[in-house]
């Protein structure tokens, strides 16, 4: 088995130590969101981006999930024109799209003018795909909002001026980390390694849910509606039906991003300019802080 290298928040860890079991399950709300459409991470041989998207959409349908936002990097379409079929398929299935910048540009890697340009480059594609539907939700690449209060406020004001709300993340288990190892292990036909990937993926998701709930309860005395960050990866497509079933068994129901972020907890993210702690600060109740992915994922199924 892959050893787990994850950090639980203090409240969640106390629950596990003193009860020997996770928090009692009761109905909790999760909004499902997906980043890096149309192209994320490596694919096993024989897999296609359209196939990955189709399986994720099928899993969402099977779980009777509501419309779930996919956040796009439109520059991927230039590199791979066929990838635009992913975006069309997503919208045709009733799922909306939002802005994740044109090239997945990290704010710390560019000045404000370049970052703003990268946001705006995405807009014609979003407008064409979404027609009259609302595509003005924005998710920062790497969840990074800027290094100073002044930087954060400046970008927030820019986004507000263009009509955006910030798509926060309050539940994550580093799902992206499993996609590249899966592609390597699938190409090698290593079924035992893939089974270990499956076990660790579900365990990490469960642990992150425990942590998020414990931190929210400790800080607010209640559960917030959580916003789950996922990616459109090949292993995500393989696992999504099982993952959503696990969340349901843990007591979760699925809601839309708009419904989740209508909660007062998110007001600082959906109003602008900058009016609250930024998305990504560990001090925010419910914000993911743990590194849930096992440490040896990067080494799994490597040559030699």
C-alpha cells in the first residue's frame, strides 16, 4: 500500500484520536467544480480528452449532480483544436463554464497588466460557448490571489469591474496529483499500482472532508457549504463515480456553485473589491490546508 503523507487539522485529528472514527455523517452540501478544461495532465495511451470529459459527465449524471462549473484555459484549444470538443460537450451536457485565465497564468509570474490580459483573452471563447448563460465566475490559477493586500485588492477591483465573482475552494485533496502516475502505471499495465492509486485517492478524499468539516465547526460552529476543487484528468474520470458515492455515504448532497457561495461565509469572495481574507489562506475556516496526496506518487511507475 502507498503510505499516506497527509496532515490533518488539529480539530479533525482530535476527533480521530478520541473517537477512533470520523465525524458522524449527516447531510452536508458540496458544490462540485472542475479546473483546467479542456486539457489537464497526462493521458494513458489510447485515451482522449473527449473520452475523459465524457466519463466525468456520465459520472455526474449517474450521481444526479446539479450543473457543475468547469473552469477553462482557452489557450489549450490553440495547442489542440480537437480539445474544443471537450468544452462543447461540457456545455451540451448542461454544465457551465467559468474563467481560469487563458494560459493558467499564476499571478506571481506576471505583472497585473499581463494577468488582466490573460483573463480577457478567455472571454470571447467563454461568451461563444455559454451564449446567454453566466460565465462570469473566476478561479485563480493555483488559488493564488497575489502577494500583498494591495496586489489582491487591485486584481479584485479589476475582476469586479468585469462582473466576476470569485469561485472559492474550501474542499480539496490534491486530486491532480494522481493523474500523471495513473497514466504511467496504465501504460505499464501495472494493475497492482493502479489499485494502490485507487485506495489512496479515496482515502485522501475522505480525510480532507473530515478536516474541512472539523475546521469549519471549530471556527464557525457549523458546516459551511463546501466547494470542491477537482480536475478534468484521466484518473479523475476513472474514479469520479466511486468518489461521489463515497461523499454520499459520508452524508453529503450536491449543490450548485451559486447555491454554495450564497452562504455568508463566502461574501468576501463574491463581493469586491477585496473585502475579506483571500482564497487560499490557511486561516480561513474550511479552506483546504493539508497535503493529502501520498508523498511517493511522483515516483510511482517511473522508468527504472
